[in-house]
C-alpha cells in the first residue's frame, strides 16, 4: 500500500515545506502555503503500464548507439503547421503542452489533429474534463469530421481523474492521448481542488510517467493567465517536453503557433493558421498573406522580407505620422515593439534629418501578425520617413536591415533566402545594408535589383527618389 505524507505546498511557486511557514521562503508570498497529502496513487495502473511496455525490472544503462536504434518515428498530426512547429510531428512518449487564451481555437486544433491521426490509421483517446462527449461530437460535426475516419478512430472520454484516464489508455492502446485540460485534471489521493498547484503538478507528472511507459504521445491543453503565461506552477513547463502557444486576435482569422520550449526541435519556427467555418487551415505559403493588395500607392507603407525560423515571408509595414493631439506625442505599435518605434523616431531625427519627435507615430504590421526581429528596423524607418514626407515608396520595392543608433545599417541573417522570396513574388528592387568589409555578397536573384547602402540617410534617399 502506498505511503502518504503531509507537506505544505506554496500555491504560487510550488515550493514544498515540511511545516507551515509565513511567508514562503522561496517566493516571499504571504499566506500561500496549503497543507497537501503526497501520495502516489493508482500504482496498479502504473505497474500495468510498465509491464505492457516490456519493463518490470530495474532500469539498466544502455549504450547511446543502442538507445538511438530504438527511436520511434515521429507522429504527423495531419495539421502541417502544427507539425512544423513541433519539428515534424509529435514524438511517441512525449508530453506536449498547448496553451492559449479561451476561445482562440485550442480544442478545435486538437480535434483536427485527432482526425489527422485517425486518417493515417492511428487511434486517439480524447479525454475532456470541460465538455461532455456529446458536446465534443457536436463540434466535430461542425468541422465536418463526423463522416471521415475520425468517427471511428477517435474515442471520447468525459473524465478528469487521471487514474481513470490511464485505465482507458491501457484498455484502448491509442497512438495519441489528448487531455483537455490539465487545469481540470485531478489525481486521486492529492488534496486540493482541480487547478491547484499540487493537482496540476501531480496530474502532469503522472501523465508524463504513463506516456513514457506506454510510448504514447500526450498533448495537454493549458489555460493562460491574464499576463499570457501558462496557468499553474512553473514546474508544469519543466515537466513537459514541448510548450506550444496558440495566439491571435479572436476577432480576426489569423492564428500563430510558436514553441516556447521544444526538446525535440527548434523553438524558432512559426506556424500560421487561418480560422474558418471548417476550423483551422494551414497557411503553407504566407508570401502575400500579410500584404495589402491595393493598387494605389500610399505614403507610409513598405514591404519587408522577414525570416521566422526557416521560413521567409513578406510582411507589409505601415506607419502614420500625425500632429500630436494631446500635447505629449504618442508611440503606438501593433504587432511590433513600441519601444523600438520610439528609438527609430529618435534616430530619424538625429541622423537622417527627419524630425518626427514632436509628432504622434502609429505603426502596424498588416494581417495582425506579431513579430520581433531587428530586420524590421529599416522598413519601419522608411515607412515613417515616407509618411512624414507624404511621398510613397514604390510597390516594387522591399527593404530589410537593422538600424544602429549612429544611423548605420547592419546586415541581417539569411539575406539570400529573404531576397529569393521577394523575387518569387514579383518585386524588382531591394534596399539592403551594405555587406561587411571583406564579405562577398550572394548573387542577386534574377529580376531583382539589389541596392546596398551603408546609412539610413542613403536608404531613405533611394526609397523615396524611386517612389
């Protein structure tokens, strides 16, 4: 029989103390310690899981070469952008945490992933502590999944106790387990309501153990706080193998996927999805998804070839410079860093002779995408100069580069890929930083004239004179 002991658990930082103390010695939070009974429940389930995976004895060392030979292939989820962010699909035996605001589309994305697994011949166990099986089936019908393989290959379980979920997993042997959500999951034998620090950590730890024992990939849905971080103890993010955030404006259609942590792949990849009547659709070629296709040229707009992970994309940067309406000038950016906007305004006035310091400045990335890349500096500065002078920049021109405080331009990584993407979409001019001394630049793509300049003042002259 499993032994239990009582500890005092901090509800903020998950620190364990043998006796009550105030404040918590780890985070200095007052009145945050709650008495909790620690117990390892459902030992029979864990033992059955270990036995079914061929274990049962003590763990033995294994040569690195032999361990590599036992690796299972990745599990494609049927949603290309989700697979991209994970590094090619889910790894069997891994634990993935999917976070996002309420209503952003987490459950929809996972239901589509479940259908993708089923379409490839796999089986999925979808355990929900937030919805009934009938409610999940209704959503599947709205997404048009009831007539496909998902109708047979996806099993629904309205349950939040992880011991019961483990029993169902051992009975059905699924390829993928989805738990929606970890904040509603409970572990029998632990005190505290669902969502408390002890329950969230205990349930996640138990699920991680059974995932590795059965080699079943597990995806957990996680709620976020008002600050945008995953709700629950920080140890939750340490327990899982990958943390993926689904972001976007609920009033718009664009959704982005980013990996904040990924033990099996890069954290630089960006996944792009579009919400429609039939759920989320992958945007596999975002070349013109973030460009305003108007015919008329207008001052204050320029296209930037940016790089997110291994993916080049074209994004239109828009800026508006107007008289300060309320005394102190404002700096407002949507999709980009407002502090960077203020810095570029100062550099424009001091180094390029374009005074915008006493004006209101507004900047926007078309499509609602959020990016933070130094290569945005030059296109943003050119858009500000164009708006202030009321002179448009040619629609055939792209610009990319980092701007320094002295008004100098610095090269950016992956310039060749950026320029090839611009040429592929019909752009004919590119304003870029001059290469460093002794560095030979790549040949320009066919049909694209590359203009290399050393300073922001030169770049503004080239952009506005050609407009």
